[in-house]
């Protein structure tokens, strides 16, 4: 039997198909000089058909070795998959627990703020009290603040050394423990001291400010001249007349009488220049005060101690316009009408 003609000839591919295959081969061969060619999944069936081998029944490792890109592309959907619902729920629970703990701590701080503030105030007060007690203890018991120096001022007739010697019994005593009653007893023996003020100057000094008694005149009692101040306190005694002060005569009355009080009030109202010219003053009652000026012995009739300021101004005016060599008498008992009567 005779076979049809042409079956023994090799099969020839169409020209168009051959051209496209050649172009594909050239395109695939071009990058081979630069990088290794990785098998493409699109050409896998053609390669399998060309090689005459089938991939069916091969293990995943063999397939990965044959085409690793295909294996990675098959695994990529698993990598992009999100976390499971259980993991999300656990994460949310942890976040909620941390938020709850933060809220509890904030509430605890808010409710205990007053207690913490009270505790801070109590601790601050306690610290201040302890500090104050420590300072007091140092000031009271420390020998650093003990008395070592006594300074006296304001004295004119009194020797400051005598006052320092009287206060010397307190030396070595802490300034806070000085016995001021003892100082008063020691200074009371000085009749010229009318008053005094002490001042502590840390660390070791005591200042004593003295106010001396100002003598107003002398009173002759039992042949002895006693220098007295306006309060009638005896400052000094002398058998002879004391110069620089007037002699006060109150008719034998004591220094607590109204006559003596009226004389001292009148003398204190006079200007210092005019008072230094008074040689004697006398009164038997509080309404008949008179005194004598130095020089020719001009006498001044004053009267009572009322309106003494006006009478002092009037007398100063009359004295300024009257010849000091004219003997006579100034009468200022009426403060609105003063006159000078010549002898």
C-alpha cells in the first residue's frame, strides 16, 4: 500500500512564527551577558514542552529549585495577610489594661492631693520650728553671744566708768540671759540717772543710754544746799551755794508742795538764755511765783503758773527793750498787759 506523499518530510514551521520565536530568543539572550536568566513562569510550559519533561508530581523543593520566582510569588499572599483576630483581641486587651492603670493612678493622685499638700505643710512647719529652736538654743546657751563689752553714752555729770563697773557683774553671761533686774538695782544707786535704756548689739555688746537728771535749782535745808531736779530729787549736796542754778525758796515747804511745783513749772517755761539769768525764785502758794534776775536785781512778778508760755514771750520782749542797768520790777501776771515799774 502506498502512503501519501509528503508524510516523510520534516515539518517546517511557518515563517512568521519562526521570526517571532527568533525575536524572542534574541530578546531573552540579550541580558544574559549582564545577569543570569531566571526562568519565567509565562514560558514554563514552552520550556517544559521543549525539554520534554513534566513538572507534575515533583516536590515543592524541586519546583523551587527549578523556578524560585514562582515559589516566592506563591508565598507572597501569605506574607501580606494581617494578624489573626485572637492576636488583635489580646493587643486591645493589653492597651485597655494600660489605659485603666493610668486612669487609676491619675484618680489616686487627684484624691490624695489634699493629703499630700497637708503633709508638705506639716513638714515645712516642723522644719521651721526645729530651725527656730536651734537658733534659740544657740542664742541662749552659746558662749559666742556672751556679754564682753559695755558701752555707755548720754552722760555729762556721771563718770561712764562707774556705770561700766556696776554692769560688769553681767559679763560672761549670754545676751539672752542677762539679768536686767540686777542691772536696774546696780544703776539705782546713781541719783543723777533719771532713766536709761539698754540695747543688745550682737555678738557681745551691751549699750546703755543714760538720761541724766537736769537740775532746776538748789534748796537750802538745815544749812545745806541741795541740788534738785524738777521732781524734787536730790542730785547733789553742798555746804556752799551751788553756782549756775537759782536758789528756790518755798517758805519751808517740802518738794512735794504746790508752791515748789509752780516754781519749777515757771522756770522750765523760760527760754534757756533767760533762765540762766535767774538768781533766785520764791513762792508761798501756787499763785504768787516771783524771781530775781542777775545784774542790778530786777524783779519779775509772775503770778500763777497758768499761761506760762505767753508770759515767757511777754517777759522776753520787755527785757529786750529795757535797759538792764535800770532797777525795777517786771509785772507779767497779766499775760496780755506786761509793764516795767522803775524803782
